[in-house]
C-alpha cells in the first residue's frame, strides 16, 4: 500500500489472502478476512493516503448462498426501514 498509493492510476487494492474462503470449511475465517480489510483501511487513514477502494474476493460456494442471501436481505431491510419512535 505504501508504494502503490503514490500512483494516481491505482483503481483499488485487493486483499488476495482470502483464498481461505474457497470451501465451506474455510467460511469461519471470513471475520478475519473482514478484519484484515478493516485494518488496511485504518492504516490508509492513519497515513492520510488518498481514498483508495479496498476489497477482497471469495469463492462462490453453493452451500453458503442461502445464508448469504438471507443476510443480505436482512441488512437491506434494516438499512431502508424507517426509524420508529418508542414515545
């Protein structure tokens, strides 16, 4: 990141260590992959680098799709639900 951030044609950074999520047995490592990306973003902010998109890739595992779809649905519903008053 320290070297690549100086190039103005850099479109983004990709955490390529995410190949651990290529089977259902590797799925428990997902929180650690997310933490690595979060750490990279914090490092970038601490160094005051320009805003560079940071992402990761994971395999498309058929056994995980139903849970993923439900999680995405719940997050979407929370983000568009109006706040309710308890008063």
